[in-house]
């Protein structure tokens, strides 16, 4: 998606450790117009006419997933990283390694909000090694729900998460795939 790539090029910063900082428009301060355009692009890439839910991981994917869910007329649900007192009943759980936090976390989702009747589109803001999405796919599988696809705003292609999903045959689209990010700048896959 050219509009997203242009914004990354203009405002994104590469920090040590190949961290790509886009928090001025994607995952801290949120440009809702850009996210609405991303929701439209996902609607073009996936058949959203029969999904029943948009699923994401806590926390930075929530804004994009919410805008997508509103656009598609379905609820959004997110997997939490910690059990809170207001979660009743059984839980789906998936242990992942968080690239952002550099530690293992357990994604949890109440069984009340995801069932075998659901058709799920996973949406998230970023993919590095793919662990968060792997955990979400695992939760969808535990529920016996149908995974319609995975939509990611920005994929760090050099970390392999998207390649693993593609190889596994998961319906997957990233709106911007970064193949290189260093002191010389950001290079997108279709420009490499």
C-alpha cells in the first residue's frame, strides 16, 4: 500500500536492534484516516463479507483491528497478555515469545468470545518473527473456528514471520513489507 509506505519513509525511524519506530501514526498516536484506508485495503485483499470477528493481540494492534471491525460490521476481540479478575470461565491460551518485550508471554482469550461458529480475520499492526500471530492462529485453532486470513500493516520481511505464514499456506497479506532497515534507510520488498 503506497500511502503506508510513503508515511513510513517520511516519518519512520530505524532504532538500534532493527526496531522500526512508527508510533507517530500507527501504534501510539493513531492516524485514523490512514487506518481507515488500511481497513479498505484489507477488505479488498480478503473476503470480509462472511467474517464474524476481527482478532488481534494486546495492545498496539487494537486500534487498527477496531477500525477494521467497525468497517466490516463485526466485533473485535483481543488476546490479553495477563489474566484479569473480570475474565470468567475457561480460557484459550498460547505461549509466545514477544520480540517487543524480549520475554515469553501467554496470550489469553475467554472461551466466551470465540467459538467454533466464528470466521476470524486476524489483524495486527506489526509482524517481526511472527510469534504473536502464531499464538493467535493457535487460539483460533483451539476454538475450532475458521481462520479467514491474517492482515498485517507492516511486516519486517527480514525476520521471517511472514515467510513462515506464506509457506504454511495461511491466507496472508502485509500492506508494507520491509526487506531492509538500517542507517541507510528503509527498503521495501517490491523495491529491493
